[in-house]
C-alpha cells in the first residue's frame, strides 16, 4: 500500500515511546462501506469441515485465495507485564494520560554506561502464577511471559478439552539473556563443571512457550519465533494460520523480553541505537521529532488469546476459562477480531531499514489482502516508530513509540493490546515528547494530548533487525 493511499484521506497519528498510531481522521468512509466480517461459510477446496484436528495438505498453498474461506478468529483474552504494571486498564489509562515510564536504571550499576535509563519494570510479582522455587530460578524473560500468558486464563491450571487443540506461541527476540550471561560468566571464572544444569534450558528462546504449556497442559501447536522486534506479530500471524488450517481452536500467543541488564544495554549501546538523553530520560523517546536520537529500551510481555469463532468444547467453563466460555455460549463480549496479517523481509541490511519503505509497504499491502479489506477502510495504524533517525522516516515513507520504551520481542504484544484498547475505548493516546515535528512528516501525529477517534479497522506494524517486517489487522467484533 502506497503512502498516498493514507495521506489522500487525511490521517491522524498517535504514538507512544515504543509504538505509534495512525488514523484517517477526516473523510471517513460511509457506514455502508465499512468492513463487516462475513458470516462463516462452508470451506472449499482442500479444507475439511471436520471439527477435529486435521492434517495440513502439502498443496494447500497452491489454491487460489478465492477458493479458501478462512475461519474467523477472535480475541477473547489479553494479559501483559509492563512498566505500568500488569493491569490492562491501568496500562492504557496511563498511556492516555501521556505518562512516561522511562527512568534511570537501578537494577544494576549503570553509572559507567553512556546510556543509563530504560523502561525498567519494578515491583513485579508472580505470586499465584509461578511457584516459589521456579520463580527464583527463572530468567525474567520467562517470568514475564508466564504471568502475561496465565492472566487471561484466569487460573493456574486448565480444565478444557481437547487440550491438543489449544496451542502456545510466545516468542522472544533475545531469550533468557540474564541466564545466558550468568552461565558464560561462571564458565569463564570457574570452568564448565560449575555451569548450572538450567543454563541451556533457561537461555534458549523456545522456553517461554514450553514452560507455559507445561504449566497449563496445553498440547496443541507449540514453538517460539524469534524475529527481533517483529517477534510478537509473527507469532500472531502464525497462530491465526494454525486456527485457519484447523490445527488448533485456541492459541495463547504473544511476545516476552527482559533485556534491561548489563549485556543487553551494553549491546545496544555498541549498535549506536539508543538515545543518550541521560539528563531527561522521560523525554528521550520522541517518535518523528526532529531532535530524536535513538530508541529507549523497554521490557515486559504481551499475550493474546486468539480462537476460532464459535468454539464449543468447554468441559468446565467456570473453573478456568469462565469468561471465555460465557463469551462463546452466552454471547458475552468478544474483545476484538483478528482479520489477517503478513510478513516480509527488506533483504537490505542487518540493522537499517530500507529508506524507500518498500518491504514495509509490501507487508501492509499483503496484510490487507489477507484480511480482505481495502486501504480506505483502515483508519488506525499502530506504527512501529521507535524514535530512530532512519526507522521513523522509512516507516512514514511506507505508510504516508513514546512512553514505555521499545519492548523488543515483547513490543508487538504490548502494541496489540494498546491497539485493541483503542478499538474498545475510542481513544487514541498521544505521542509525547513531540516538540518539533520532523519536516518530512506531513500528518497529524496527535502530539502530547489524547484524541477521541472511532476505530473501524486497525493495523499494527512491527519491524525487526534483519529486515523482518510484520503487520497484523484488527477490527471491532461484529457477530
């Protein structure tokens, strides 16, 4: 989708320190042109209508798109761990108020570092979600992911059947970085015989999905995706496709990250990617501001429960998944609908995006094709915009993040939750710290003050080192 397709309609942006939002504010389309998800129809081609688990056909991808009727997928739960805490409403209200959660680092002695601030999580508690012994052993990356994943599931064990149709994909960009760093340190100082037996398991990137499944008994599709800052969106896209192909009925999916530690901060300093505004950390992240000088590290986790529309197999809807059971059986509100998504690659550079935005624009176009909506129907874009010199303008060129820090692998999960809250509340939170707009940016970026706006179709962008692009599409739920 070319930049002009947005700008010609009049656009409205809102951003946070790890993400931004674009909305067509003037000239919204007529109601009769709004996207209204179609009622489920009988699948054609090679897709079975059986409600049981079915194998994927190796030639399915060859079918023309019009021959496939994707199952509708809806969002029925969300959980997070953030610098603003773990309550969804508190998280979004503080975004709406324009608060900054960026502060000086006190988790370790950063006094000698050229960057000494981040969106560091404090006062985190896993009580009721992780037992004491495991809680002491686990890397924060996995602690955040488990808590964010279990919160929408309501209780520590699951009483749903069949469990082989409920999967987990919780990705991470960097994995158990603290566990890895500690293991390397022990190996160097004391020798390999002193390495903890948990060194490998708690370092590898697939462990978030594995631990969540072990705790809940979920036996469906389970793996991790690691595409840097695009990770969570890749997970959403993959999970929805498992549901569309009939390989799962419910997916617990998102991203988690905990890289605010010596090696993580030092590594990004070495990449020259971070803002160095140590004297005013709360004003450091400033998407599209002419004086931006890099992104601000953040951490946390964001998880959604995505499921097939009208899933009816709950054996005990009150013991664990009570609200979801009621949502399906009694018509209680579903949070939002996932319409589609796409992933592409810039094929350009390890860390810099394409200046022409070609990879991003291609990804947006493909996501809208997958969702079955036109560019004119989109009136809200959660931009990746992380306050980097090259990245902000590259994304603007493709589509013609300021309060909680850039959450890396967790960013897409947190941004998806913020996007869904915008859909539910009709409020866009502001782009704080925007004092001097980049001259090339010719759109309303909702500077510093929240704005009322009804969202019809929203897209959420996430892009990662390596040129990984991902876009997912959400909309209000219409039965």
